[in-house]
């Protein structure tokens, strides 16, 4: 399986990464990718950028050479009610939205509470992908999450940085993949790169997908055609909710 676009990257603007937007885009091109997602942390993450940053995406070309650029965000879950740090109107303006839990801004509850929190976030029409749902700080009911993601046409992320960033995540990731296979849940692969040389690195994620025999058609960014169809469906939903 080949991943056509890295949908999860960070730049020095989040205050805990090391490369510029230009370096991230160039690295994606150098890797031979066909697409890259710019997904800076939302304003709820300490030290990250405010809405003015995302609102100025208008200046970034969506195509650079052969590379398609998706100007998006990694929105933060801010409470057990699944609320995000963007308004619905703001989310609708972004090309790509990943919603994730981070200890810096997301409270941890019981397995039932965490699952309900992620489900409520998935119900948000502005959300495309649930970021690193394998985080052991937020235990979940994997089968329920995968089933509902399938129903809602949302993708669950297989995050290549999880082993280093979230130790103990692999058993949860495997449980999610088993459930995703059962329910034909869509998946997304992202590097979660915080340095440009990590853009397009998918060794861990691809190894798991291969080992667990996940069909290529379940991975939304395994081709640009598949990815653009997925995002087009979501844009139609977002526009209908305005």
C-alpha cells in the first residue's frame, strides 16, 4: 500500500515543532507525495496560533507543482462534551479538520465518558478525521467508536508517531483496526511530523495495516482520487449545515 498524502503535520508555529510551513511542503514534495495537510494545533492548545493564522490560509496556493496542499487544522477537544476550539463557521472554511485529544486541553474521563466525548466530536459536521484515537490517556470502547465512525463516514487516524508520543498506544490501535476491519471504517494515515524530515514517514502505520490485512480502499489517503472524494463528500455536508 502507498500513502499519497501526509495529512497530519506541524510547524514551529505551535511552539513545540521545528520547521516552517515552506519546509514541510518542500519535504512532502521531496518525498514524492502528491499531497500534504497543514494541520497546526487549534487555538485551545497552549502556545499555538489563533484564528487569524488559519484565516490567512488564503495566501497559500492549494497546488504547488504536482503537490496538492490542504490547509487545515488539528482541532482540540476541549471538554467531555466533545466541544472543539473552533466555531462551526471556522471549521467550514478549512480544507481538512482532524479532531484530537491532548492532555494540555482535554480532560480525561472514564472509558464510557471518553468514548461519548469522541462520538460527540465525530457528530460535528466540520470534522473529517479523529486524530490518534489510540491515546492510552483516553481509554475508549474501540468497537463502538469504529462502528459509529463508519456510520458517520469519518476516518480514524493511524498515527505514525504514536509509539514515541503515546507509549502504550499499540494495543489500542490494534483493537481499533480489528473493529475497523469489521465495520469497514475509513482510516487515515498521518506522520504527525514535528520536523520536516519526518514528513511522509509511515513505517509503523503501514506495517500495522499490512499485518492486519486492511484493504487499501479503507484508507482515505491511499490515493488522491480517494482522498478528494472523501473530502468532497464532507464539504457538501458542511455546506448544507451553514
